[in-house]
C-alpha cells in the first residue's frame, strides 16, 4: 500500500497561493500596459497590500520578473511538447508543423508572456546568469534542436540550402555546444537558427498585428507556406502543399 501523499502545511499553502496571486496580478498589469508595467507599487495596490509586504515573497522586481519569465518558458515548452506528442514517431515533417503551430498558437493566446520572453528586453532588468530563466529557456527551445537531431539520426535530414558558415557563426556553434547536451556541427547549427528565425519572424509580426489586414484563412495558408519554405531551406522533410 503506497503511503498517503503529504499535504503541505496551511502556511505553505497560503504562501504559495499568495505568490501565485502576485504573478497573476503582474500578468494582468502586463496585459494592460506591457511588460514594463510590472511595478511593486501597482501590484500592491491591486492586491490591497503594502509594497513592503511583497518583499516577503520576492526579493525585488527582478526576482518577480525572473519567475514570470521562467513560467512563460515552461508554458511555451509544455504547449510545444504536447503538440509533438500527438504526432506519430518518426514523422519529422508533421512534427515540425505541429511544433511550429503550437509556438504560434501560444503566442496568439499569451501575447504578453510571448513579449516578455521573446520580445524587446525589459529596461533595467538583468536575468540571473545560469539561473532558472536560462534553464527554462533551454528546455523550451530544445524542442527545435531535438527535432533536427532526430531528423539527422533517422536519415531524414538533407544538407541545408545554405552550407557556407561564417567563422563567427561557427564560433557561436562551438560555444553553444559546450553549454548544452545537444551538440551539432556548424552547418546544422546555422540551419536550426535560420528555421527558428523564420518561424519566430512570422509569429512576431502576427502577434504585433502586422497581418491583421489578412483574413484568418489567408494567414494560416501563409504561415504553412512559410514553414514549408523554412523546412526546405533547412533540409527537413516537407509536407505537401495544402489542398485548395
């Protein structure tokens, strides 16, 4: 008979609930005024607390921002992982499409969190070096690199369209390999970055309203075309054109 799970003491539950409320209040303020709107004075006012009381939960604004960034990366990573899990093993083309659509879907649903982690850097904020934000970002963004490695190992990855790698980019690939579990050559490293830049560029333009002049069906078709183009350039297997 398995032991009964331990219930957290009332004080721990109350503290966790307050921390969650602080985060949710900060996110609500972000929706109204953007990431820069996260200020202890405003959060305290919304929660009917005094600003000094917030310091019992977060050492300062940077620690709160770091927690929000960590949560956002974890949410994005979970969204992409769930989409990938619904694709049959070995179907790299469908895997790429599913992951990219999840990335875009999450950005559309959570525009402020998307802006917080993948938009302009916040003024006067410095992320902790090798802290929770870096670890969460690494887990979320590893979804794409893992896809490329799987394509390589399964023999489904063709040489990328662009094969010459600038020495500066090659140096970046070497540095990145020293700090991650996934080590790939400069060509593949560059191809992964090109694919991500293509995906993120479209998603960012759309999240900031630059495709509002197109109807949703046209935007969907354009996005799928962008993914097919990115996959072809990166050497990934591509899905056939969508039916008209």
